[in-house]
C-alpha cells in the first residue's frame, strides 16, 4: 500500500511553553520531512499544524507526546484533515 498524505492540527498542553518545545517540534519536523508550523497560544498550549506522509505524521505525534526534557506533556489533541500542500517548510510562528 502506498503511503497517503495528510494533515493534522495538534494542540499540546502541559508545561510546553518556555521549555524549547517549539524548537524541538521544528527539529523533528525537519528530520521527518514534514511541513507546517508551530506556535504558542495565549492559553499556555502549543498549536502545531503539520502536513506530509500520514505514517510520518503518526511518528511525529508520538515524539510530541514526550517533548524535550524540560517539558511535561499532559494532553495531545489531534484533528486529522485533508492534505493541502500549503506549507513550503516547517516554521515557528510568533
């Protein structure tokens, strides 16, 4: 079976701001050839949108559940969407 492409909107909660979580996310997305963005939200969560091969996105999400050593991830909410190919790379938004 050929891998299909997809998109996921992800919200991560816990101690995920001020601990390098967005940089961690950017590094693993680049390593896995995924595109999209990550940004901090005013409510303390981190928002991630990612596109690429569905199997790679699933592996990416598993790594998000751990995060960098200073983080403490409590919850990861995922909403799967159709692939659109709208991101040229993966970036941190401010």
